[in-house]
């Protein structure tokens, strides 16, 4: 309902803020149902905004990080690389942008694991060259999960699922239950497609 209501609202108001909210809700709906209700015309609009941005601010970073499942794999990779190339500037803009940009890239990598594992591997290599902010515990854990899930997706070796599950147990042991639930969901999704 939320996604459909946001689509109606965007059709009435037609501005970028509503477009981004619409994409976010449709992306979340897709993650939960695997049903894509985001119209192609709106995918083209959001793609145009993200590919044309030269200054990655909080607004663009969080939008990209929350629409990754709606974008085609090649385009998703291209936008992620553009974000990586802007990383020195993003780091200069402060801790919050630095952390959100890293998480957005990991979200893109997860989406590519489902769509195109070879591109996911290429993107992960580039992500691993970036610096994680010293106060960002979450991205380190998320990066470890992504590495293990990509390895599992490519090799089907269950040791990588076990390593990912160890990270979930660690999150639970330090009372980071939201992260543990998110990571458990990712592990389950990867196991379902393998």
C-alpha cells in the first residue's frame, strides 16, 4: 500500500523528492516480494538524476543506496563506480556522508550478487580499495558478510555461509540485533537463489 500510495503521490506532485521516496518504497517492496512495481519511465528518470550528478551529497547517496534492486546490473555498476570515483570528495564532506556512501556501495554490491555475480566481484574489488571510517563498525561487518555471500554464490562452498553466520552470531553477542536480522535475511536470500 505504501509503495502504491507513493506512486500516486509522485504522479500528482512530480518532483525529485517524491520520485526518490517512490523509488525507495518500491525498492523495499521488491526486496520483500521480488515483484517490481516501479514503472520503467520512473527508472529512467531516477537513472538520469543519478548518472548526471557531479556532486554526491547525502540526498543522492541515500537515494542510490536505497534503489539498487530497481536498476539494471550494468547501470547499477556504472553508477557505483561513479560514486567510488567521487569518494575523496565524499570523505571531505564528513563522517556521515562517508559512512552512507560506503553502505550505499555495499547495497549495490548485494544487488549485483543477485543480478550479476561477475560484476559484483569487480565492484567488490573496487570497494575493498576504499577506506572505512574509523567510527563505522557496521560497514566492516557488512563488508565481511558481502564477501562471504559472494564467495558462496560463486563457489557454493557452505563454509562461506558458516562464516557469514558467525558474523550474525557476533552481532547478536554485542547486542546489534538489527544488523543481525538484516544479515540473516541476506544469507537466507542468497541460499534461496543458489
